[in-house]
């Protein structure tokens, strides 16, 4: 992976994270500026890896932002949000994390 591809994935990831945050929260601000960006970048990496593992390739140039890139980043962002929510739910159910009532 070249430095150009990494920069493209960061940009695409930021866009996809914002879109995924808005879809999941149904709010204009999504999860918040920085969390949208982080979720998007993680989603872009995960989505890109999944597309490579599943051998989804449209045969387009390497440094072009394609619809395939946007879909991969968006789906990866949704997976990151889903995993994050599962972890939060499990953490809340854990007996060691309960706060005593006053």
C-alpha cells in the first residue's frame, strides 16, 4: 500500500464515518466530529481489507476514489460502530462495572 493510497483511505474514511454516524444516530452531527473521523478511518481500513479478502475488485486505478471505496469504507464504519456498541453493552452488563446506588 502506497502513501497515496493511505491518504485516500483517510479522506474516504472520514466521509464514510460521518455518513455512518448520521445513519446510526439519525442526527445531523452523527457521533461527533472526531469520533466520526476515527470510526471512518477504522472502517475504511476494515472495509478495504474485507474487499481485498473477498476479492472485490472493479479493476479501476489505484489512486482514484471510486464508488467501491466509498461502499467499503461505509460498510467498514458500520461494522466498527456495531462492534463498539456490542462492547459497550457487554461492559454495562458486567457486574464489576455497576455503580452502587445512593
